[in-house]
C-alpha cells in the first residue's frame, strides 16, 4: 500500500476519533429517541423537555437569474438569497451525575443530539 494512502487513512481515523462527541440516540427509560424521529415521536418516548429554545440559523442560497448566461464577457450575475431555517432545541435532564442532553430539530425531525454539563 502506498505511504500516502496509509497517511490519509491514519489522518482520517484520527480526525474522526477527535471530533466532538455527538450521540446517535437518547435513552428515555426503556425507549430510545433516534436521529430522524419526529417531535411527536420524541415526546411519546421521552415526555416533555425541561426547557425549549429556538433560533433561526442563517442559510444562503446562490442562484443565477433565469436567462442570464456567463459568456465571454466574464460577467457574473449571481443572486445570493439570504434566509434562515428554524432550529428548535429541546433540553432533557437525565438525572444526577448524567449530562444535560440537547436535542436539535429542524423541519420537524431530530437532527442531532449533544451533551451539555453534568447534572449535579
């Protein structure tokens, strides 16, 4: 195997292992909430969160107006449309000695689960 390929594999594995820890699921008593679950699914499995919050995450969409072509004149007539996507954050307190758990929803589905501070 080529030394460059081996170095690439080692670098990729190292980067993956050093990435911030994100959970794939949240245990709620005997049920698990998974990425892709709807808000209703999570409420059914885990009950009401101790806190909710939301924010509008900016997104930009670059588009070229209809009928405009980039020819030899090197003129770029791109339009950037700035908008935002609503992100809902639900926080669960799993109990003493465990980590506060934050669930991030967009478009009504659970997108990520992140741990916060340890509950005292």
